């Protein structure tokens, strides 16, 4: 994950989850991810239908130039990528693990924005496969935001977020735990 919004959401999701496979939807605290809320969305899965937006942040809606509530998530993607995006959604819903992906959004005028997509599973009232929370954020705010909207998304590289992503945190240095000045370590070379 490269985008600050994705990192903020993932950290909150991981903290709320604890030792469980996924946190409850009601445990996600919007105040704790307030900087990332504009890039966040919530998908709902109903029986036999593709996931639809239940909520979408202001910056996500601004990317497309419209309110996304109740729109089918798959329909935002170009036709060639829809099967792969369905597979990603199935991984999140059925295997209850997160995914992060790169995407490119293109406007009718040919303008583009490089985006990061994060999808994380949620439980809803103890049941699995009903909700997921996500992030869709541009790496650089497009200059055309508000005057043009993304027509379709194109999927780029993606990966699953398993245990390696959770332990790959930057090191924490505790003040006073490291000696100051020049230190010589005996390396055994003669």
C-alpha cells in the first residue's frame, strides 16, 4: 500500500479486527479514519447480485462526477477487467482477506488518473460475505477533478494482503534504546 488513505484504513481495520478474521461493520469508527473518509466506500453484497455501493466518500464520487450510492461496483470497470474484478471481490468476500490493486481511471476526453484500490472484508451482524470496506484514491489529485469524470477503470497489478502485509511495518525506535556516537561491533574479520 502506497497511498496514505489506504494505510490509514488498513491500520484501523487491522486494529478493530484483533485476532478475528474481520471486524464487524459497526466497529469501524469514521472519526478514526477522518482524513481518509473522502476516499473510502462501503460495498454491500446481496444474494446472487454483484456488490453495490452502500456509501461512497466525496472524493470517490467526485472522480466519477456523480453520486455512486446503489451503483454496481463492477460496472465502473472496463469490460475486459470485469471478470478479474469479480475474482478480487470473491477473494475478499469468500476468503475474508484484503486485496490492494493499482487502477487507471480515464475520462471521455482521454485524461487519466493513477489510483490505488484497497478492499477489506467486514462481518455484518456476525455473518460473513455481506460487506466490505474499500478505498479508491488517486496518487496525485487530477487537475480535471470536478470538470470531468472517470468513465471506466482499468485494473493494473494487484496482490492479496495476508500476514506478510500485517507484519511489514516500519521499525519503531524507542528513545534511549540505541547508544549515541560511534559504535564498533566485532565482526570477526581478521
